[in-house]
C-alpha cells in the first residue's frame, strides 16, 4: 500500500481542505475533488471546489485546478458521477447548502461548463437546507445518474452563516436522480425523518440500490436502506452494530461483481481508526475489515481502478487529504 498527501491545509491560499470525492472516468483518469476553505475551515467558510487529476491510476497527480468559485459564497458538497454513455463527468454541488447546481466536463475534467442551477427541480420548499453527497454518485444499469443526498428541516429562518444550532437539528437522507445524462433532475422520496443524513450508494447486481448512511442521535453505528425502484423510494432504515462509527460520512464503491468496499472511522467515540471493509453479499454483511489509518481520520471516499482501490481521506485533524492506493489482497494480508 502507498499513501501520499494530495491536499495539505494551509497551502495555495487556503486555510483547510476537506470533503473528498473520487471518480474514475471512462478513459481511466482519476479525479480527486474537495472543498478548499479559505479562512476558518468551518462549514460556512468561503469555499471553492478544487480538483487534481491522475492519468496513471493514482500514482502521480497533476497540480491543483479550480473548478467552482463564486465570490464569498460557500460552494461545497461535491458529488461527481461519470456518465458511461457519453463519458461526461457530471458534478452536482451546493451553494450555501440552499441551492443546487451542476457543472459538466466532456474532456475528463480539463475544462468545465458554466454551472446550471437545478434547485427548483430538486428542493422541497419545506427544506431550509440540503446537501449533495458528499462523496461520489453512481450510474445505474438503466443509465440513471443517482446522487445520494440529505435534506434539513431544522426550524428557523433559512439564511447562511448563522449560529450552527439553527441548522442540523432535523436531517434526512434521500437521492437526486437524472434519466437524461444529468441535464434534468428530480428528487426521490425521503427516508424515515431524522434517522440518517450524509449517505453513499452502490447498485447491487439485481438492480437494487444499496444506501449506506451516517446515523443520527448517537446511534454509534452505520445505517442502511435499499431501493427497488432506482432510488425513488426506500426500505425502512436499519442500523448495523457491526459497523461502529462516531457519526461521520463514509465512502462506498463496487470493486467488481463480487465485492463492495466501505471506508469509515470505526472508533465509536472519535473520528479515528479509518477502516476499510469488504462485503461479498451486496452489503448485507462486512466480514473482512482492516484499519487503514489508526490516528485521526474523518471523511473519505473510495474509487476503483482495474486492479487497485483508492481511498482519499481526511487525516490528522484535517491537516491533509491523503490518498491511499492498495490492492484488494491488502485487506487479507497480515501486517
């Protein structure tokens, strides 16, 4: 296994880099996105979305490039998805966690279109805030692009940069989806209210969509639900005590027809012990697990190349976004 810092806080004019997202294009280019937070590092900071690209499976990387900037606004929650039909990289993101936009790249991330606002199509008027991902979206066998998302109906006036207690009190998981390559979008049904929030998805071989989620109200473990209709409606949420967590975002990716991989901090009391888990039964059980990083670790995302797994994760109290590159065999090899 190899590890290297892709983004280091305090460099290139940014106070902190957070919120990783990874995808691999149809041409094999690896794209690593994150939020570049300018001044305080807080969720309501002035935030841009930046990108680094790799053309050799994550071994070497181009310099950082700016993808989204809008003055002093908070542009965050990147959740890229690859459209296999066209090769387009579609990047939904939020402004101030109140508006949703989409930008697109037809050249593997070298250039990006002017962002298109889709808020009116996907935001329920009852929601004060919402978020895409964070992490990456998926494309279903049907061609549908699906973006794991969360809504917020906390009481109060929906303005940004107000005391944190005003928002985050009532949040719920759902999915955005597009059936025309990311040009038009709609929202599916919300899950059980205030049971989960930030979420990641994978499609099972039978077409079921599996959602793995950050749980709420001190459950200290991951949650999950499944959809039989492409992410429009969901089964009741189940909590899994075999997946301990301190309440944090996670990464999820399909490696091949037999294996799903999950990344999340597994110390239930703090964001630490970033663990990689493997499931061979479509996420019903996760019997194989190995700690990737023992120390402070928070948000992460996973991507798969032909022969390697990539994990981009927040390390050491958000000091870096570090990329780990390893084979599936690493999971079962003793230290």
